[in-house]
C-alpha cells in the first residue's frame, strides 16, 4: 500500500510527464501555425475555433505548468503565481511576434482569449479553497 507521500510523488511525476507531452504538442501546434500547416479545412468547420483554441491550449498549459511548479507563487509586493505570470509574458511576446509572420496575424482578441485561458488554468490548478 502506498503512503500518502509516495502517492503524492507518483501524482507529481504523472503531472510532469503530462506537462512534457503537452509541451511537445503545444510546440508542434505553434510550428504548424507558423508554417501554415494547420488543418484549416477541418478547423474551419468549428465556429470560433481560433478563439476556443487559444483558451483551451493556454488553459491546459497554465494548469500543467502551475501544477509542475507545485503551485508556487512569487513573494513580495504581489502574491503572484510563478508559472502563469511567466507564461503570460512569453505568450504576450509570442502574440506580438505573430504580426511579423506571413501566415499569422496580430489580434488583440486572441491575446485576451490566451490570457483568459492562462487565468482559467491557474484557477483550476490552484483548486478550491487554495486561491491567493
């Protein structure tokens, strides 16, 4: 029978593996978007697929990243979650870089949906009663 600490280590290891796998998938999707290799015929059948995609992709990344870092927060003036804050900065820079890509566009609503996904992922990872 597993003790609670071993069970916790096992769960954390599973989260890390999920995060690594999802990180690879996330990078593959970014590559496909920047090289115009997304299956747009298929995706185009889904209304607002782009906005939904931003929320879902970034929520999953934020959820897994926050869990991998054991829900750690910066200490100081603001009590901010480490992964969601850093990921939001990288995501914002990536969204701005889209304006330089011939296949992507800079869209403020995409940025809002991405940030919304990061916040959603944070709250889901933080869990009930643990919000800061």
